[in-house]
């Protein structure tokens, strides 16, 4: 089956997440419930915060975590050029400063934007409730329109799969959302940036810092370009710059990231002694899994492409890179067990909610902002089996976007963005989605930009450990000072050997 690879699927924050605090269900069912006629300005609605367990097995979070937490939505037009038309709700969670008030002064608030497009931010409240970044400033978690607890949702409820979305479900998803009256063209990066400005204004944030992860970093850059008023600094974690051909470069980026990981294993005596040379055996394994007659005992549904998807997903997790050599060694004997091990590594062993990802938002945004500005297809030069497996899925994105049928963004959507605002760019050494070179290029364009490469890490690194959290905290306190990044550049991978 031809599939769309969701390489920017939901990412679980570092640590063991057992539950989430999220806003209560939607308080606005349609435009008539929110406004009478024209929506003259964004409308702030506070809602009760509710404790939601992520699964029946998850422990119920301590209700005390709600102390100092506010929840709600900001209501804005679905299309700003039509203020009398349908509206959308933008879900937010606001966490107060944890340090006693008499111990101020405190810094400007930090607004956090999720990866994706399609990931939720408010479901991470338990991780942020105890974050050191709350010690001296408020933190606001914002779900993009269509994602998380924002309403209406563009999550079609497709059951999670190993990184793949069948094209027949893309058709079903589109039909379902159109039947609900949702304008698929109203969900793209520039609109998300405008939403962010409306939310910060509605919450009374005259000055604030932005932390954007992956596509959230692109929304942050777009905000810097379009509406920089009040923006004090940017933290761009694993950024997706607007000028890159993200899909065209993705196969080569994924292959290069895995090769860097193999080199790290070869330079680590315990890993090298246990697993030996990994590059050629992995290439051959991918070929063999795609040819059952080769003699490899293949479980139904496990192919070379499936294995590559699982490896790429695992490289995004905080502990994923450490698990990959052992999983690939296991795959030669038991592909299904290896897949399970990689999938566990991708989420750090945490319990995650069913289908937390808004597939429709990914399609609306990327089919408008990314694919129209890309080349004719992925660059196939020099690709081995791993890169070719990724390219197979990237090619299918064009088919999916043909089904989704949204208007392309203008050429200006692909222009580089640079402004004189203090900017910290964080990159992961083994990031298969946003290579370190992209982050370095973004930082180089900023007059007050600096970049920190977090060694031994994959995609999403601001909270990979206490070191990276401390780097972000210090930057937010003193954005113009050079960062002491020794703890990030000295990190090594503690490879799993069993």
C-alpha cells in the first residue's frame, strides 16, 4: 500500500509522562455561540482545567499540579478576511511562576509552540509543571489551530501506525473535515503565526519569549518576520527553516544522520565490540526484508521500509539513538521484536494517548507551504537502501497533497527570515529531520544568533536532559551573552548492548 510517511509525527517530551492536564472540552460549538455577528477582536474565554489520564493504565496525576495553572481558549475567525464567518478556538494553558512572588523580579513569559504541524502542546503540561524554566517566568503552552485541544480538530482519529498514513485514509480524512465545514485552506504556517499574536495579546503578554520546536520554530520565525512587536528572544529547537526543501532533502538527511550514529558506535569500544560494522549489514537487511525469498524470517507486515520508518522515528526520541544498534542486530533474527523495541525507543517508554496527532493539519500546512516550493522530487543521488526507503514515502507525499487539494502559498513563504532579535538555535547531532547544518544557517543569519549542537541527541533537544534545560534557562535570563555549551558538546551516547 502506498503510504504517506509522517516524519513529523507527535513527539513525547523527555521523561516519563503518565498523564496530562488539559483544558476541558470545547466551550464553543459554532460561531453563533461565540459572537453575535462580526468578531471584532479575538475573544478570551477561560475554562476549567481538567485532569485527563493518558490511558487506563496510567496513574491519576496529583490534582495539586493544577495549582497556579489556568486554561482556556482564544476565539478568532477561521479566516481573518471574513470576521463574520466561522471561528476557531485556540487552546492554551498558562503556568504561573513557581518561585514565591516576594523573590522576584521575574522574567518575561515564555510561550511554547509544538512540533508538527499537527502535534499538541497542552498535553505536555505535566512535564512543564515541574520544569526549572517555570522558576522565574510564566510559561504558556499553545495548541495550534486544528491540533490538540484547539477546536475544531483536524485529527481524524486514524489509529497510530509505524509512521505511515494510508492514502485511502487521507481521502476519508479530507471528506470528513469538509463535511464538518472546515476550511482546509485556513490552516497554514502564516495563519498559525497570526494566531500566536492574537493569543499573546489576549493574555496581556506585552513582552514575551518564544520557544518553537521543529515546525513550531518555523511558526516562531514567521512571527518574527510578520509581527515582531513584544518578542524578546527566540529559542529554535530543531528548526525547520522556510527556505529549505524539507521533503527533497529528507532521504539524504535521514541516511546521513544514521551514518553519523553508526560512526559513533564504531568509535565507542563497547558498541563496536558488540555490534561490529553496522552500515553494510543494515543496508543488506533492508534489502532482505523487502525480498522475503532471501531467507530472512519476515513477520507479516514487516518490510525494509517499515524498519527504516521505525529507525527514523526512534532517532527522534531522547533515548532512541542509544537503542538503534541493538535493535538492528535483533532485526536480523526477529524483525517484529526489533520493530517493537524501536517503537518503544521512539516514545521513551512513556504511555501516550491514542492518535494525538492532527493529520489534517499536517496535510493542510505542508501541502500549502512545503510541497509547492520543493523541487520535482527527492534527490536520489548517492542514496543507499535507507535513503531510498525514505524517498519512497516522500514521493507519496505528492500524491497525498494531490488528494488534499489546498491552494499553494506564495513564493515568499520560502524566503529566509532574519531579524535583530536574540536567537538561540539548538540542534541534535543525530537529527534525521532537521540536520545541524540547517540550524547553523539560521543562527548565522541572525545578528545576535548563536547555535548549540547537542551531541548524542536526535530531534527535539531543549529538554533532553538537565544540561539543555539549563542552557535555555540561562539564555532566557541573559539572551545577549554567549552560551556555555560544554555540557551539550561533551555528551556521549550510552549505547544499549543487550
